[in-house]
């Protein structure tokens, strides 16, 4: 397995992973394609995929910014998903280690993330990897 930067041509293989991440959400392919394209051009956002034998089996996005609370640079794991058939094989842990390495290289002193309340397996995974629950997440559609 190789973890690498995503390319524009990876979108069609990343989209099914996003559908696994958000099975109840209506995903507009062309809107997502535009977001994917714009994000690839930004320095503060990175898209990465785990590839095995030409198939993308995992994906994560990482954004970085200055944070007053963290008193320095903060990295945020915006999305992370592993193909269902590859879960439990260390792909997620490898992706997370890669995200941590990328955050360190960007000068970040913290990697933060959120995960949906119903994702108990994800909560256990992040806790096993040394992450601590720090609060609640809120959002409002605009």
C-alpha cells in the first residue's frame, strides 16, 4: 500500500469512499468535483489517498491554519475513510500516521478532528490511536 497526494484523476475513485463516509447524505457529484479541484490548488488543504494495486482504498483531507487557542498552527483532519472491505487491516492507522507526519511538517502543534456521534467504531479507533475527546461539534446550515 502506498499513501500519496491525490491527483485530479483520483476523484472518481474517491467519490465511492465519500458515499461510504456519508451514506445518508445526498452527494452532488459535480459540486464535489469542483470542491475537490479547488482544494487541490490550495496550500492549506491536502488530499491524500491510500492506493493498493491501482485501487484507492482510503482517503483523508487535512487542512492547516493558525490558531489562537493552540497558540500556533493547527491541523484538522477534515475527512478520513477506509474502503469497507479494507477496514481492520491497518489502513486507517497508516493514514492517520501520515496525517500526523504531514501536520508536523507543516509546523502544527496539534491535529484535531471530529467524528459523528453514531460512529462508535471510529471513536474506539481514535482513542486507541491516542486521541482524546475534547468537546462537542455543532453546525448550522447556511
